[in-house]
């Protein structure tokens, strides 16, 4: 009881509420601007938290993190420009929806599933942190290797149209991801002596280039379509639609929670895994990639499910799972707190006050997101001839902002041309992106495992987790082959 | 002007402050004449970035001008440093937070467009973070010597946060000096490396103090030694590697050092004003508290001594990189 | 003779796929035989071939080769069931496209020398003229956005965009 009053004392401070609200607003805004990432905003806000109370300080940063996770989806849906890497998956269905005049629906779907996923993720953080942290510790390089292998199988379900083209796209993505310094020997790979390439190809210029720029090129290449004066933003999401998506949202959230609890995988992978899982199970499979509301919901659930869960290894083990949580760890340390088992013994009230604040942030996200949608959805009504030049300007500034290098502007436009050629030849961009993200993880964990075991291959089958992922990897491939023949038979019969 | 922090008593402190004040008033007319830029050759959010922002914040008061932090990440720290080396219009008001990346980068990257020593002036070493040799709690090795003896016939895996990090190079240095059988296992940052260490997948690591301090305290990791020249006040019971004395370890002194450098066209009055300002910053309680949270110690060298320190550091890493086959 | 050659060409079901496949095939050959051996350093001692920095690039190159051959075969043999409109676009006037390219070049070539604001305004106005925007106040955006966004980036987000021509 005594504890409870202490918790409430720590939590019920006006500073905390201001910090959360401010954090979410900053996060949504920054997240929605291409090139400006939640990571940057968190890093910039960190010095301001030095003088704040610890609870308010952490909540501000967590608020930015969560807001940023959602904010990225806004521009992904409206202008095909993912504000953050994790929202790249959202645009696969979000942008087509906006093009069909359902911008508002897509935005609402993204918001609702983000909030629900966020909530589920928080629950997991509060009640299952200890259990999930144990899984995280048992997740070594070989387990990671199989998780990545399983994740690679989602390329099969993302390769809409031609399987061969999808696999080619993924291979090209893997190839480009290998540019840079070799992670084991430090030798150069396909950098051609260019220093700008040594840290490998920057992700955000690639992302913007691949998705936003082809739209712009196409617009200026195409015959002009007279602008139709109609409200393009459309209506919101109905309750029935939300209900229909609910299963995918919950599943996506759980995927996000598990991926988030394992340090080092990231929200982008979670979004794609959730998306492909939803697609595999959905009765509207054919509509995925063409503007399916469930696709938007699944993608956003996956990436927001990660947010709360990344705090699990941080709080319970003192291990930051990504750059943002590393910064939050820094904020804890600035206030003389060291996350980890000791904090649960010494500062339990503070942790519970944080939990309350984190739960509250989901609610704030709903309110702020709703307000944002109201104004942002107006973007869908702006004629493209005015909108696109301004989008291009944002893309250029954003690409530059990532590393403060003009080289990244070149890179972005080059990938714009690649993306345009992909569209013209029917090579899908999503598998390319998956290959680019997972390629280095695949290679690193393979080699890491071999280094740990000193070349002994038996490390790849060392425990139940590896067997589990081996089983679902091959299961997933077998399912895809079965599906392929079934579809072909069905086609033959109908012919 | 050798500065040993433990030796500063109140009188010396106020004397230094007076001196600092007189220098800064003498040179305030000439430098700074505008905003000062502090280039951080790493991405936002890393140790170097957090540290730089903290220092910039305190420098603002000491210099009485705006100090703008600018991240120029890429290729170790060589892209940001290369930019500074090119000089240019603002070179007289631009500083850079150098770290082991400065010397290790120069040791492992081929054909750098700059000379890591001659192209810069070395103002002051601001902070030193020791690395700690840690093993998982379940590890059978209780001391460094036991570890080395076991490593003569068993191959030990050590985790590090990326090729060319001070953690990686410390491991390679240990391997070279002691003749142990060790394999470097790279991870994407210390955060990703920690679970492998806690879970016992790797045998040892030479992690930065702030990363592992809480795990040492909680008993999940066991500290065998620290890499700094003197024992760390935060882990007083843990020996330094150099005091072990056997297996050539007396040569093993290395820290993750951070210090301010500038282009070699940096004006003399700026150099003096910066040293005075840094002296002031490093005596501020906020700074000392911050250093304590990092398990770090305020820097020990400045000016020519700092330059010599960098030269020695560079020579050492060049040798280690060559032995480990990392240099290209 | 010539007619049989012509009928062969006609049998190709999807010319675009064949061209794409050939291009990718060429890329994979360049990769496997030139780029990977020449531009990826390999340490002299290797315990395990899988540890080599060339291992995955090699595999990927050969897989691209294999799949591009498959794509060529698919293009020759299988007619794409949906003559998908997504791949084809009705092309507009070249003038507009060329102005867009100029705007791109303005960004990459002048960004450092002219600064973010001026290039932003210049490129945006160019693009407004390319796909003519006839509402005069829209040109206010072309001024306001580059200025506003640059100031936001520089002052609030601490992003050092190049500001002014020196």
C-alpha cells in the first residue's frame, strides 16, 4: 500500500503528463517528415532531459519513440514516402488506398492498430518482462540465424505476380546490402574506394529513393491526368472493418512483441513478418498490395508492437535492443539509474510509475494521432503538381539530413531511378527491401555462429529454439510450394 | 602544465579559475568571434554524441557563446574527421570530438585523405573511459592469469561491438601480447554483444565500463581486470591489466579516450581560450557527475602531451591492426 | 528463312521480361567474374570458406544468374496472364520530363554551392512550371516551404543544411 502511494506520487505529476504529450507530438511530427527519424529526435531531446525529473525525462523520450513509430506511417500512406524505415511496409497497401480516395481510412486503420499494438506491447512489458527477457538471453547467433532464415521466406509471399522477379529483387537487395566494410575482417566490399560507401549504403536515402521518387518521376513522365476536384481523403474506418482486421492486429502485435524483446532485429522486420502473416491467412489475399485495409493494420501492428517490447531487455537486463533504447539507457544513467535486475530491487516504485506513464502514452497517441489525421489527410486533396515538387524538396533535405552528406542525395535519386525501372519491369520493391535489411543479418549471424563454435556446424541445431525456427522455416517453404501447385491446378481446371 | 585531478585542492582550484578567467578575458576580444561548432564524427545517440552534447552544453557557459553540435558520421570516424581536415571558412571556430576512432581509423582505413597527427591541433583530452575485461558469471576463470593459461590450448571467443572499435582492438591487443588463442566475434554495437556475453556464447569481452558496470554489480558478469593505467575508483577491487605483470601485460594500458581537436589553422588565441574554457568545464560539478555516471575519469593530458599521446596510440594500433590482419 | 526467324520473335510472350532477364544476366556475369574477385578483399588465411567476405556475394551473383535465366525462359514461354497496366504508362511530353531531370540535377549539383534554400526554391519553381501550376499563390509555397523547412531543420533539428552561397 505504501508502495502504491509512492508510485502515484511519482506518476501523478503535471510534468509527466506534459512530457508524454510533448513527446508524442514531437514524435508524430518528426516521424512523419522523411529523413528525420525518431532516433534523431530522441538524441536531440536527450540533453533537455538532463535537468528533468527521471520519470518525466524517460517518459518524454518514450513518447517520442512511440509517436515516431506511428508518425512514419502518415507520409507513407499519403505520399508514398516512409517517414521511418519501419513504415515502409505500411505504404504497400496504404498508398494504394490513398490513391483510391481512402486516405482517411488508411490513416485511421494505421492509428487504431498502432494504438492497440502499443497497448498489447505495454501489457507484455509490464506482466511478461521477466519471461520474455529470458527468451532474449537464450537467443544467440544460431537462433538469430534461423529467425532470419524464416523471415527471408516472407519474400515468397511478398513477391506478388512473378516469383522469379520477387526472388531476383531480394537477391539484388542482399547484394547491395553487402557494400561496405566486411563485419569480420574489415576488408572493403564493392566500395570502389569510396569513403561514403564504407558504412554501407544509407538506409533512409535508399528507402525514400525506392518508394517516393519513382512516383514523382512517373508523374512527370506520364500524360497529364486532369485533376479531379473531389474530396480524395474519403471517410474513416468503420467498426466492422476494425473488427475484421482485429485478428491480424493482435497477431501482428504479438509478433512485434517477440521481435521487440529480442535485441537487434528491429521494427522493420516485425512489420513485414506481420504483414506477410496476415496476407497468408486473409480471405482477401488477392487484394493485398492493392489497397487492403487489413494490410495497413497488420503492418502497423507489427511495427508498433515492437515499441513497448524493446523496453523489456532494456529494463530487465540493461540491454538496449536498438539505437533509441540505447539513448534511453543513457538517459537513465544520467539520472543515476542503471536499468537491469538491480533497478527492479532498488527503484521498483519508479519502474511502476514509468509503466503507468507508458500505458498512458498509448492513450495520448490515440488523441494526438486523431488530431494529426484531421489535418494531414488534407494533403491527399492537394493537386499533385503542387504536392510533388514539395515532396521532392522534403526528400532531398531528408536524405541530406541523415548523414549530412550530399552523397546521400545522389544515392536517393539513383535509387529513385532504380525504383522507377523496377516499376516499369514489374520487379517488386518490397522483396528488394527485405533482402537489403535481412542480407547482412543473415551473413553476420551465420559467421558469428561459426566463430563462436570454432567452425562446428552442430551449433545450428543446438537447442529447442533453433529447432522451432528450422521447423517453421521449412514449413513456410513447403506451404508456399503446396500453394503454388494448388493455384496452378485450380487454374488448369478452370481453363 | 600537467594536470592531475586528484591533486587539485580548493586553493589550487580557485587559483586555476582565476588564471582561467584572466586568460579568457584577455583573449575574449579575439576569440570566439561567433558560434563555435563541435563536430561529432558519429551518429546521434552514441557515447561520443551524448558526451559531446554534454560538453557543448557546458562549454556554452564557459565560452559565453553558442556551441552547435554537428553530427558527421561515417566510415569509423574518418568522414567527419576528413571534413575537418579540409579546413575551410569556419575552421577557426570548428572543433572535433576525437576518440580512439581517430587513431584506430587511421590504422585500419587505407589511403586516408588526411594525416591524423599533422593536420590537427590537439587541445585537450576531456574524458577517459576504461574498458573492462569481463567474463560471464558462469565462467570458470577467476583471474586473468587463469584465463590466459586456459587460452593456451583452448580457443576463446571474444565479443566486440564492431571492427575497429576500441573493444575489438583491446581484444586483439590482448591476444597479441599474451599469445592466447582468441577469435574475435563481431556484433552490431555493444547492445547486441551483451546477450552473447551474458548467455555465455562468448568467453570474454573488453567492454566499455558504462556498458557492463551494472552487470558487474549485479553479479551477471565478472570483471577480471580494467584496461586503464590505474585502478578504477568504481571497481577498486579489480586489478589493472598492467599490474598483473605477467604475459607482457605490463604494456597493456588503453582507454576509450575523448578529446577536442581542431584544424591546424586554428588560431592561437582560440587554442588558449579553449583550454581555459575546458579547464573550467572539467571542474564543474555537472561534468564530474556525468563522468561518474559513465564510470569515466576526466582527461589527463592537453596540448603537446595530448598530441604525443595520440601519436603513441596510433603507433600501437597500427601494429595491432597489422598483426591481427585488419589493416588493408 | 526470314519468316521463321520472325515467327520465333513472335513466340516470345513477354519481350520486356526477356530484356530484363538479359540485363540482369549481364549484371550477374560482371559481378561473378569481375567485381567480386577484384573489389572484395579476402584475407590470406581462412579456416572456413563460409567465413570469406566473398562467400555470400558469390552465392548471390550465381543465384542472380540462375534466376535471370529463368526469367528469360519465362518471358519466352509463359505469357503473362494479366496484361498488367501497372508496368505500362502513357508517356507525356518530353519537355516536362527533361525539366524534371534538370530539377534533379539542380538538387545534386548546386546543393552545396547555392545552399538548401536557393536550390529548393529553384527546383520547386522549375517543377511547378514543368507540370504547369497556374494558380499564382501556389508559387508562394515554392518560396515559403524551402525557407521554412530549412530553418526548421537548421534551428530546431540541428541539421546543418548548407545555407547560403559562400
